[in-house]
């Protein structure tokens, strides 16, 4: 006759499984903090670059960061540096942007790579 007990919701404090459980718990607590710090880093870096570039990049940053879901930049001369600002903002996740028109913005290799990595 074999009797099976129900599994415990938490392991015994003295078991090796307990140590693993504690490490996993610490990891699960730290992950949101780390993610939040990374998001803040991308967002602040985008803000700083947008301020340095000014003009179109600053306006795009303000609109996208402000909650715009669609933004038209066609023929604006945004360039690679401006595209990098938008890419950093997209990486931060602090945007509701669904549609971005960047046709004719003089975005070349570096800007395209930055935007591609952000998506």
C-alpha cells in the first residue's frame, strides 16, 4: 500500500528545495525593479538626445512620449539621430504609438538598425 501526500505550497525551511525556492523568490522580486531601471534609462537617454538635437526630434519625442498613437514625420528630415531617439523611446515601452510615418525622413543604415532593434 502506497500513500501519497499532497504537495506543500512551500518547502520545509531546512530542505535544499527551500534554498532554491528562496533564490527564485528573490529573483522574481528583483526582475521588475531591473526592468523598471532599464526602461527609465532608455527613456532618459531618449529625452537627453532629443533635447540635444532639438527641432523635429524634440517635437517627435514630446508627441510620442505624450501619448500619441499615430505620428506623421514624412519628409521631416528626421535623419539617423532622430530615428535613434524614437528607437530609444520605443524600447522604453513608455509609448502608446501604433503608427509612425517616417517616409522620406532621410533615415539610413544606423537609424534603420536602431528602429529595427526597437521593434
